[in-house]
C-alpha cells in the first residue's frame, strides 16, 4: 500500500488494475483497487471493485467489506491508513 500512502494515486490505480487482471479470482486485489479508485475520486468503479471483492472474500471479511461498500456509497474514501488485515 505504499503507493496509496504516498498519494501516488495514478500509479496505484494502474498497479491494482494489473493485479486484478492477473488474479481475477482472488478477492484481495479488488479491495486494493477499490481503495485506490476511491482515493482517486472514482467511486462508481470503486463500488464495482468492492462488490467483486465481497463476492469472493472469505466469510470472515464480508462484514468489513460491506462496511467499506457503504462508505463508498456515500462517496467516502475507504483508505485512510486503516488497519484491518
């Protein structure tokens, strides 16, 4: 998450885009993509990414991811140096 912390948002969006293309059946890259997109202000695509993440995530993460989706629905960013993982 170094790119997000350092506010290198264009690079973060690009990197997570590559990750979700390379690992389309893994939930975590979609969460990263949603975080990067939300920081960039692209809430519509961030919602799409978080929905994909929720659909693939282990049950133990679904409540957390759903809370992140709710924030995106309010056009709130979902990455503020928070720790969950």
